[in-house]
C-alpha cells in the first residue's frame, strides 16, 4: 500500500510540473431539481468565497436565458453581489452576450463594477445570444444585433464608451475612464480572429466546442496584433472538470450534467437532476451516444486522472490559463472538486 501511495505522489508531482498555468473558475449557478434559483445563487456565492481561499485567479459567471438549470442570467447583478462577498479574486462575465444589450448599458454596468472594485473586474464578451431565437428576440426585439456583421460594430461602440472615443454627445458614467479588462469569448473562429486583430485576450469554450479548439486558437495566434492591452497572445481554455476521490465517483457525479445537456438540446430544458435520477434515466442508444460524445475533451475522474487530462489539454493547446467549470448536483461536491484540483492537480499554478 505504501509503495502504491508513493507511486501516486510521484506521478502527481510530475503532472503538477506539466500544469504550470493559472487556473480560474466558470460557474453557471446550477439549479437543482429539488432546489431553487435563490439557493443556486447562494451556492455560487459560497463557491466564489472558497475558490478565492484556494487561490484560483478568476471567478466568472455566464449569461444564459430560458434555461431552468442555470440561474446566472444577469451577470452584472450577480457580480456586484459576489464582489461584495469576496476581496481579492478577479470577477467577470464569461460572458455578457452583447447581442442582448445596448453597448451603452453594458459600459455603464461594468463601469460601475470597475468603479466600485477597481482592478478586479473582467468583461468577457460573447457574440451568441446565449439562448434560443425566440428568447433572443424577447431580449433585444430585433435580429440586427444577432448578426456576425453587427457584432464588431457594437463591440467597438462598447469599448469607445470606456475610452471616450465614442463620437457624439453620449458619455458613459460610470464607464468613461473605468474600463474593466475586456476579453473576447468564442466557440468558433470568428471571435478568435477578431480577438487577435484587436489584440485582446481570448477565451475559448472548449467545454462545449472541443472539436473547434485547436483551429480557433491557431487562428487567434496567427491573427494577433500587439495592442495597448497585450503585446502577445493570451489564450484561456474553458474546460468541464469533475474531480472526486475516485474515477467511479466522478462518473457518478457527472451524470446530471450530461442528462441536462441532452434535455436542453432536445428542447426539454429542466433543472439539474440528481445523480440517482440521471443513473435511472431510460436512455435510448442514440441518447447515450450523444451523452458520451459530450464528454469528449472533459477532465473527469480522480485527481490523478484529472491531472493527466488537464496536462494533456495544456500541452495540446498551449493554453496560458485554464478556466474550470463544474456542473454537479450538490454544492458540496462542486466545492470538493475545486479543492481536489487545488490540492493535488494545480501544484504551484495557484497564487498563495
């Protein structure tokens, strides 16, 4: 037994040297079937505090709409609450979906956050609406903002509100002179190329678009032009992680996430099922194949397994930073997953 334990410690130590990049957190405030949105938001607050203690670099929340399993629909409001309940960790949106909002409103909201918590706010911007087309129209009431052509113009308007270069009589207050760190987010090549051309940091959604990760990162780096924000490309890769004491336990905990994604894609979104409910679900062969395919590119298992999977991901992608997202039913298991990664996988990459 002692020999086996020593081997594991040696293996993990080797893996730690591979995963020598900062690690951050993306949280969706998952709503459990037996819980409520309010409970989900309280759990997200608890997780933000704990991951700050563990030394994770950032804590981001993502804008989604018309999804019963996700309570992070209003990032600016939630970030204000999280900032008041933490003190050092960077907080941000992963992301704000610009097609859903007037650029002036986003500038004022995140200018307010930056004014209240200077140096701690990230503004991750996405091009997709983060929902279905019907809900997108309810949010914006026009299709114009949903087009690829409209996004660069609205992004430029947003950034000009922060810099004061916006022509005309409108001043964003707060906003002008109080710019958060702006990131572009993407799951394909469009935002990757735009981030490179603008010289912005880029975060890729490997957690739901793993097949596009390498082409998008290559395009970002090839397109990159030094800017006032960066002199070299900076790429963060978001990845699903479920870490538990054993591979079998992690597989069990990951069941509800796969079922939730299946129901979402089937047009039947529901709150997050329990692991027992997910295990008992009568999957068809096609559904089971879909769920198994969803796991491609994830890091799922014991600390040793997750260390190997994340190490391989960093080696393949050349990521400058990893952003971990963990969609499990119970907040205690969510917190424990991040603790295990911090203790056994991250090594010296987390700030102390």
